[in-house]
C-alpha cells in the first residue's frame, strides 16, 4: 500500500513539474528586426533595410553558421535589387542556391552574446504609393532556407509596414517664377554690357 501511494505522489509531482516546465514563459525569444535606413521613402526612390537577429538562446557551443530566405512582398510594391553583405560578417551565397533569394554563411560561426547579429542589408526601389507590407520568409520545405546553427534550424519570418509617399512635384507657378528670374537676370546682364 505504501509503495503504491509513493509511486502516485512521485507521478503527480513529475506531472506537475512537467506542466510547469511546458507552461513557463521564456524570457528570451528569437527577435528578427527589419530596420529601414531612411524612414521617409518616396515613390521611385531606392532604400535599404537591415536584417538583424537576436535573442537566439544558443547553447554554450552553438553558433550561427548560415541563413537563407526569400523576400515577402505581397503587393508587388517594391523591386528587390539584392543584398549587401559588406557591413556584416557573412559571405554572399545567394548565387549558389537558385531557389533562395538571399543566402549567406560565416566561418567561424557567430553568437549574439554582444548584441543582435546583422545578417545583411536588402536594397529596394519603391514602386507604389501607400502603406505596404515587406518582409522575409523562410520556406521549411527548402533545405537551404532558415537560420542555421550548429544544432538547429530556425524559421525566419518577419514583415514590416513601409509607408511610401508620392515624390514632391514642384508647382508650375514656382517654375514660371524661376524662369522669369533667370530671364530678368540675363536681360540686366545684356543691358549693362
């Protein structure tokens, strides 16, 4: 009888501990940051977005080795021109993977112990006015996409809303005044000569 009671208590204790472990909120979760370099984006202008990852919760011997993702632009409001790896530690591997728009690798690997890791800088041209969603997405069915560490592959998905405004157009009256001023200056120059 005592043995059965002890087994039940141990079983209940283990079940409660397991539930607490599963339900415990994690203090650090993967953070993907897309930061436009310029907050004011006009139609027809070029702009860039920095892609950072942080709070990776890596094990002691784990490191980020590579990444791959596609551009997420559901409204087709932007033209993607490529990724710039000059500001990051990663090497551009995009041409090696035909079904992946942006890919990079680094050796030796990196940790986020000193802050977020800059993966790359993405370059775009704004094509349409309005607020449009723009982001990155990794397709788990593609073995070349995700954030690759020594021991794990992490999905990448993040989007931001980008506000694109119309380019300022000079008023016709301003152009007329400018032309009249230039004409007046040339008339004064001829009169003095």
